[in-house]
C-alpha cells in the first residue's frame, strides 16, 4: 500500500470523518434549540445505564435529542481515533495490540469486580478484542509526515476535550460551558477539514518539490541541503517521479529521516565511513560517495587512485552504488588527480 499521504482511501476517510462531524454539529444545534442540553441528568452514564445500552423507553422528548447527540459524538470519536491511527500507518499496530489487550483485561476484571456494571465490562472487553484483532489487518502503509501526524494527534485531543466539556456541563450544571463546547466543535471541524485537504491528491501534487522537474522529463534529481531534504520528506515518494538522489552534509545518525524522504539514492559525505553506511542502510537504497574532496587538491594521482580503488572495493557487488566525491569538487583540484580518479573508476573490475 502506498504511503499515507498519497493514499486516496485515507483522504476519502478523512472527508467522511469531517462530514459526520458536520452532522454532529447540526445535531448539537437541535439539542440547543430544543433546550435539551440537560435532559439526561448524568454522565458518562445515561440514567445510570451504560450510554450504549440505554433502553428505548427513555428516548423521548429532550432525551431523544441529547442522547442521540451523545451517541453521534461517540461515533465521531471512534472515526477520529481510526483516522489518527491511519496517519501513523503500520506503526500503529503495536499500540492497537497493547491497547486492545489492556481494554480486554479491564473488561474481564470489571465483570468480576463490579457485576452490577456488567455492561461496562462487556463494552470494554469487546472494544479491546476488536482493537487487538484489527491490529493484525491494519494497513501496512508508511506513516504520514510528522506535521500531519501532529495535526491528527491534535484532532484526537480535541475530540476528547469535547467529550469532557459536554460531560462537565451536565455534572457541574453549568449551562455556560455549552458556549465553549460549541466553539471548540467548530474548530475541531476546521482541523478535520484541514487533514482532509492535506491528504488529497490535489494538495500532494502542489506540495511535491519534484513535480515541475518531472514534467520536464528529467531522468534523475540530485539535491543537497537540509531545506530541500525536508521538503522531500514532507512530500514522500511520488508515483511516476524520476529517481531522487539526496545528499545531506553532516547528518550522520539521522538515517531514519533520510530514508523517510523516499529518496532512491543517499549521498554519503567523506566524513562517514562508506563501509558503515553500507552496513547500516537497507540494500534497496542506492549509495553515492564518498571520496574526500581534499585528495584532489592536496595529494598525488597515485594516492587518489589508491583511495578510489579502496572505496570501489568496499562497495563491490552492492547494487545501486554510484561513485562520487563526498562533497563538491574543490576549486584548486589538480587536473591530473581528476584524471586519475576517472581512469580508476573506468577500469575497475
């Protein structure tokens, strides 16, 4: 499956979540217009029952509007939680597994410790079982860019805050909290709409830094510097785009960030051992580098040839290797040293 930021189903799901939230705000308006905000006297239970097990005989008058609003809000909370987990991609699997086991254990414990609240135990256990089972079938997509994941976390915290505000309005008998409850609901909707926008194909095409170059027919893109590297990381892999070579000076140890750019090839500067880079980085990513540039200006052709041969030998049989300097060619490089480098690479077997 493609990375989350390029996943059309993730975008559609985000749109669905936003639309359901819009409906929830409309339902909240009905609660207000019917003055039913305090129709159900308790929270998080409803007339002492588990919210999801309230008998239909209570669904009358203002209770119908308020309780429907509660259930609808719970549905939005579930949709938002799934959306956030989707933004984290396959990394959500362990969390879903452990959270599911925790809820399952809590549900079973509640059945024995609080038999009069058996409905709560069943609900907790069933939720945990579903979460645990779903973790084995969760999409194996890559996580979304960090900034987009943070928007998702903000949405999750927002829906939790909404639930708490609505509950406090009932338990504290503070009708004025409804003002903040309504205002936060609209901000929450805007946040969901933003996530839907940022996961859309339209947005990704305009945020992709290689789009113009792709349309121009280039065969590869080589880029260096932290700014463009961050842009590539935010954009992620682009279907149909040419191979991208990323060179980022002095970023040893940040391999996960460099891999996350989706680059086809990573340039290694001369300060990091090429053998270590070969060992640490996945075989599916090409490597480029990494002769010390100063050799071209400070040493002899024999030394340049020997060091070039050593690096080529280190990378022997490594697919996708591109010999190069570990940075740019110095202005005072000796022509005979450059010639020695070229001839050594040409005749290496």
